[in-house]
C-alpha cells in the first residue's frame, strides 16, 4: 500500500540523459511514495491495479521536480550589513571595507554578541529562522548551513547548534559545515598559523556538534592554499568532507587544493585558470556557482562556464545567503541569475539546484526522481525549466513535500 500517488504530473526526473531530465520531452507522469521514499514511477496508464493509496494528488499537468537543494548558505548569523552595501554603491570596495574592520568581521562581532550568555543559541535561531522560512518557500527541501561568523570555539559551536535546531523546527534537511577558516579573528591578528592550530583542535568538537563537512576561504587577505592544506588533511582524518570558497576575487589555486583533498566542491570560481578547471574535472568535484554575490558586489567577473561545461565539471547553483555579499533568500532567484548573469541554460540551472546540488553535499539519496530516493518533491505552476527559472520574484511553487509529507501547499 502506497502512502501517496501523484498523477497527471510532468516529471523532471533529473536523471542524466533520461526522458524528462530537461523537463521538455514527454516522460513519466505518475509517482508513488511509500515510507518517505519514491516507491514507483511510470505513466498514468501504467499505475498497477490493486496497489491502494489513501491519498491521490492530481497535478493537472504541472511540473514535478526533486525538492531543491541549496548547497551553500551562511544563513545562521546575527546583524545586517546594509550600510556597507550603501558605501559600496558610493564607490568603496569590499576589500577596503574589510580592511576597516567591516566585512566578515563585522558580522562576527554581531554574531558573538547574540550567541553569548544564556539563550545564545535561541537568539541565533530566532534571527535566522525567517531567512530559512523564506528559502523553503522557494522550494528548498535540503539546505547546507555554514558556521564561520564565530571564529571562536563557543560561537562556532553555537552556530552549528542553531543550524541543527533549525532542522528540527522546520520541515527541511539541514547539512552543517564548519567554516572556522572564514577569516582570522582580531585576537589572532598577524598570527594566522596559531589560529589554524586552534581550528585543527576544534575539528572533533565541530563534528560532534553535527558538522559533516569543513570549508575555508582561500583568498588574498584570508587563508592561503598551503594553510588550508593542513586543515583539510586533519579534517579528512576526522571524517569531514572538504568544500572551499575558491577564486571569488583572485585565483589562489583553490580548485587544485579541493582536487588534492578529494573535496566535494569548489565554490564561487569567478577567477579560475584552465588548470583549475582540469583539476576539478579529474577529481569529479562540483563547481558551485553563486550569482547572488556577483550581483550584490556588482562584480563583472564570471566563472568560466563554457570551459567547465566542456570539461564535464558538474555545476551547482546556490544562494550563498549571507549578510555581506549575497543577502539572497530565494533559490529560484539564484537559478534565474545563473541563467541571466552566467549563461546557464534553464535545464542546467534546475540540475544545479537539484541533482548537482545534492552531489555538492555528497548526498546520493536525493536530487533525482528515481525509485528508492527520498520523496523530497516540488510541484510547480510551470510547464518546464524555463518557466521556473525565468521568475525572479514570488516562486511559482504549488506544493513542497519532504519525505513524502506535504509541508507547503
Ligand atoms: N561568501 C563568503 O563567505 C564571503 N563571500 C562570499 O560570497 C564573505 C561573506 C561576507 O562578507 O560575510
Ligand atoms: Fe559563501
């Protein structure tokens, strides 16, 4: 007995090469759920007689996709940075503002203050919850959440605890990433190697607090590839998967660093050499594209999409939701920007927010509609990927299901 049968849908299975993957060719139209997993997929006429179901949903020809996966966010933090954005509109640069104590360190101050004392995790949760709710309303069923605005043990662990609690409060699967190597905190100014020692010692506590991956900021003024090499080697021994902010402003060899550590993904990549593209391709790592940051920073640099495509590097699309460079709480808007700014096709953007987003998190149990995978599903008031990706404002979401449960309709 199935728990739910969806009929008369237009399935975008997102299986590479399968009919319906680009949501344009005629493909299967019915899907059944049992025990939170996809139990059967086929044509409306092929639904086996005799398998009962208490719940049947008529999709009326709408597009059915895997639930969206936002594989790169910093949504847990306190405070905002609108004044910095305004200063940049007036001609200041991100680097100038950071050198004056703004940038990441200004959010670190706000987050440490919110997280300190009794009820700190609660305060982080209530500051961050509206951002997560907004993301969910755009069809997100799995979200990655990074730490990295604490940069000390208590605040980093409080951020990870807040991420975990949000995953219990709201119908979404949360994957936490430890980003202690986001910036050198003021108390370690001029002593980055001493701070890296602290991070290495923190890895097991971060894993115990729920982190499943480690990330770093490989950038001029942040961390070098050589420094992150040590951290990633220790993180791998701790069982954490590797992800990296690479090539946002300058190419520091981040893609090659990810490849050396068999990492899941290199993210940003506005500055990436042909050797970096080849390294990602050889390692099977994902390129995570974050067009919200290009838009907000008004940065004309673009990831080398044509070269990544030609080399067969899978491209994910994510929001990078953060208060400084990408205050974006809509994954469908990020998909739209990936097409308009970076030149992805709508089918690539949809794959980037489903199958490839899941790959960027090392999650093989979601991101495609196949029997046995999680029944994380979105039903859209749309006919295909182009309809879905063209919209920038209110997403055309008709229903969202997490493990087969209707959580948004
Ligand atoms: N992601 C990041 O982590 C940095 N830039 C980006 O796109 C810094 C974010 C920040 O300024 O807080
Ligand atoms: Fe980021």
